[in-house]
């Protein structure tokens, strides 16, 4: 397995490429975040990013750009599927630009309106470090009393509505503004547009009539259009799970369970149609057996996010735990991934990256930065994951 590191690129990340080297990573996971969603990437832009990562002065440890995370899928594709011909053509052009520069793994997601969602970016842990958190009561307070989504009351029990009201009433104006910023304004690396509250409501209205079956059909239409190009280019597409893996804002989500992925692979059996195996996202659901999912879909796993989430007593809230804690049996997962890789012929290493580390040590004193992607928490996580691999006789390549 190869050690990856998410890097947001020049001007967007206070973690340097030398920091990446010092963490022990060999592979960079990045995207052209400056290209507007729906526009095609050019060969020149991809080549410039690749040179920045891979061409280094003598004596520096080499890095490779091996995974794209992500090429955003425009909202119109999620709402109309194969009818979004211009946007799909631009997506294929981006694949071709990557293939021309020998970047062969592409991560993407199909979450409607909002990408990965949290309510707290600096939840204080017992150690004094801070973590990303999804608090169900704060989320309900946003949904019911800030967004004031039409029909939202039906998604919550009377007791949940009462707690949400109390939570909202106890929040200061600054706390409410911060919650809007966290949920609606697109977290770093998001593949959806930042939205004002009125725009958020309008975007939700545009999904009226789109249930899980229709959203899945649109994803299948998209994949039927792009997988021939991916196959021709030797690119493997990896669908990231929903985060959190359940419906939000009354919207369907279709990459949350083992059954979801099975349906997708049955509908589009192309070898280019794969998964990003994210243990943190899938691990939020207690009915997801992560080692079993890895065993079943091993030939489809081409990129891995390793992190551990901890479900809280209410069964809906969760926070990012340390990589070897929480509800993910990381040792069992890595045993399965190593076995998968060893069965492959022709050399096809799996790139993994530590995901959503805690803010800790010197990073606590820094302002700004990308939530979940500070240096030291991920360095700690990568070291722990590397230790497991050494202990099971599979040191990283």
C-alpha cells in the first residue's frame, strides 16, 4: 500500500510539500480547486500541477500525484442525469487531460446540494485537541429554525423538535452565523457550491420529485456516459460514500451502504467503476460491516480514506476519533486491504491517506487552515496506520 496525503495546492494549504515528505507520505492527493465546477480541466493546467508536485531539487524525497480528489460533478448532472451533456463532456475532457499526464485514479461523490457535512469544526476533546463533529441537535436547529426548510418538521419527532428549539434559542447570533458558515458555505475540498440561505432553499426546491431511485438512475446514466472514456484512458473512478451516510435535508443519498454499492456495480459493471473506501463515512452506520464490505468489493477498491468516527449515545451524532479509536476496527480493515492488494496481478498498489486528523499541538495556535486537514493530527494518524502495516508484515511501499 502507498501512503497518500491530501494537499489543497498552492495558496490553499498551509501544509507544504516538504511537510508531506516529513510525514512520510509518498503520494499526493489533490485537485484543481481553482477550476469552476463544471468546467473542463486542461492538459496544461494538469501538467503544471504535476510538475509542482513531482519536479524537485536534488536530494529531496520524490512525490507523485497519483489520485485526484475530486473532479466535482455539477449539480445539474445530479438533477438531470444523462441530459446534462455539456457538463458530462467537460468531465470526460478532464479525464482525458489527466490521462495525458499519467494521473489514473479519480475520486468523486454524488451527494446532492451539500457535500460532507459537520456542525462543529473545533469540538474540544478530553486531550485538549479539537475534532470535527456532527451534532444532531445543532443540525436540526439549523434545518428547522435557520434554513426553515419546507416540510422539515415531518423528519423529526416531537421530542427532537423540542430539543432543536431549545438548542436554537440557546445559541447566540454569532453561534448561529458560524453554524450557517459551517453547513452552507462549503467546507474545504467540497465539490458543491457555497450557498446563502435563500440560495440553499432554492437549490432544495430544484430537487422536488427526485427520490433515491431517480438519483441513482442519474448516477448510472452519468457513469454509462463516462466509463467508456475512463476505460480507454486507463483511469479508475472511485465513488466516495455519503458523509454522513444518510439522508440530509430530505434529500436522497445513494452511496451509504453495502447494498448501495452493490446496486451501482451491477448497473454499471465496467472495471473502471470503483469505490473510494472511506472507513469514517461508512463507519458512522453500525449496519456497515467494514471488513466484509472490503472483502466483497476488493476488486473495486482503488483508493482508501482511513479515519475512525465515534458514534455518540443518541445514535445520530458522531465525532472524528483518533485513527486507532472510535468505531472502526482499523487493524481488521488493513488486514483485508493488504490481502486484496496481494491478490492483484501486475502491481496495482492501493493508495490510502489519513483523513480528518485532530487539531493538536502547534496547530492549535494557528488561525485558518483547512478543518480536518491540519498537519500534526494527520501526521499522528499516518504514523499509527504505518505502524499497523509494519506489525502485520506489510510495510508501505
